[in-house]
């Protein structure tokens, strides 16, 4: 009798494990669910009013409706899939992270945001709180396993709700939960988004500090109207689109090698840049779009301003890290059906400024902002967690410079999208407006 019961238990456990492994995740989940299986965000508002309001102003609620995402998706990704069918599944897959319920419902491409379909819910409450696990060994490319229904998973035990069942999820507390959409591999096998992998290789992972601790910080409050007060994870998901989050990411220090220099001499400046804030690289995510650059100026005793170009270091691929008068992004001509498209200005920042980026290259070796068309990656000259970079500026003093103090200013800027690309595609200016990350200053006395 005991052996029979034990056999039943073993068979049940094995069948449960097999069933869990067979649940669809990633590309195979396309069209396996229906919109009506997922609750609308408004259904959560009555019990979770504060969290709902946070979500409405977070990028999670705009992952599909955000202007640049709409332009990149419909004008580039979808059109590229029409020109070259091998990219059509990639265009479908964009929705796996930008509007999961549309992807899971097989509604691809979804209606444009102006049509106000349920795709506009983007990454809603019921998307995250019905994710059970992920498919595979490493989370990437919307590999999550979604099980919509009355049961909602959260990060606290023993909670009850009059509207749904609640169960604690260890998976939801792990960085791998975020890796489902913050790691992406393209058709060429290139990791075109690797924020989770960058974290995994860095010091924060070793110290047990997951994504949530910085992007969903906890504060004393109530996560539901009927709940007792406790530490509640905030649902603002601060990130690259939040100027307050970006500000201060990199610390700047600046000093001259000599405090006094003769009028016919050369001033050598050192700028130290320290990433003391992010647990992954900066910039991260859509690195093909992002641009971070260092701009240094000098102002003499008469108020005349000079722009100082950075000294070259001589590493392979450095030419992509110094702003120059060159064209790039010619592959945008493919979805635009313009075989003669010559590209647009590569950087859109003052020539000679140091750029902290990792260039993406298309199959023809040209820089691209279309991550799905990335066949190789260039030099990774971004800031790693707790990394310090030193940039040198050697300035031969102009012959007419007056005696007195020369003031130097270093400014580090961040931009969500390279401006010439945004201008070409008609992206609203807020996406290409520079954000000041940090600044530093110093001075040198000029004498005869």
C-alpha cells in the first residue's frame, strides 16, 4: 500500500515537472492565449490605487505607445520584414516584450496606438503577475511562461484578496525575471540587449543586489487599500528615460597637470569618470540608440570660449568613440525602400568629443540602429559597474590668449537616441534632447 502511494506521488511530481517544461515560452507562445484571459489594468486600480498611478507614468505602461517605439516598430521593423521575410518573425517578436498580451494573443502586428486597442496596455499588471517561470537556461527574448487566471504571483507570502488568489513567487524576486525582456539575441546570434547579463557579470550580482533593489526601491506604505502597512516595492521602474535616475550616474572629477602654465605652453587636463551607481553598464539596453559623450571647454580671462577635443588613446575601434564628420545608418534605406540612401550624420555631437558607446554593425559592416539587423558588435567603450575611465585633453595655448585665469568645464551628456536619426525619422525632440549626467570644473593660471 505504501509503495503504491509513493508511486502515485512520484508520478504526480514527474507529470507536474514535465507539464511545466512543456508550457510555451518565447516564440512558441505566439497566439497561445487570448486577450480576454488577461485583466485590464483598470481592474487593479480600485484595490491598488497608488501602484496603479505609479504604473501609468512608468515606461512599462508606454512600452507599446511610446513615440520612438512606434516609429521604430512600424516604420523600420515591420517594413524590413516585408522587404526581407526572414525578419518578419523578429518584427512579430518585438511585441513579446512591448505588448505581451498582443503577442500571446497572436495579434501581430497589433493596431497602431492611435486605434486604442488592448495592445496599448503595454506591460500591464496582469502580464507580470501571471508569469510563472521562464523557458530555457538563460532568460532572453520574452522567454517567460505566462499562466493567466485567478492566481496572481507576488513577492510576499500569506496575502489574501477578495478579487484573486495570491501566491508568493521566488522567481519574481530574481534578476532572471527581468532578463526575459532585458536580454535580447537577434537572428545573427548577437546579444543586442544584455542588461541582465551585464549585471550578472558585475559586482552587484555577487553581492545579491538584484534589479528590483534599484529600479523598484521599497518604501513604507500600503500595497492595497485593505492591506497592513509594510515595505512596498515602488512601481515606477526608474531607468534610462528618467532624467532623475540618469543624473549623477557617472561622477566627474577634473584636474590639470600644472596649475600655472606659460602663455606659449600646453595645458594637459585629466577627467576622471566613475560609474558608482549602475549595476550594469552605462549606457545599457538599446545601446544602438543611446549615446553618452564628454564635452570639455575652456574660457579665457576675456570670456572667449574654446572647445577641446579629447586625446586619442590608440585602441582598436577608437574611431567610433570620437565624434567625427562621417555618415552611418545606411541600412535604414532598406525598410524605407531607398537603395540610394547615403545615411545620416553618425553622432550629432561636437566633433572631437569622446563618446561612450558600443557600435552595432549590419552585415555590410556599417553602423546600424536596427538591432535586428546587427551582424557584429564593435568596441565596447561603455562604463562598467564601479569602473573609472580617465580621459586626457592636451591644449596648445593659442598665441593671442591673455594672461590670467582660464576656467575649464567638463560636461557629460546622455541622449536616448542619436539626434540625426531622430530628425530623419521624425521622432519628437524629447527623445533626442541631451540630458546632463554630471559636470566638473577646474582652472589654470596663464602667465608670461
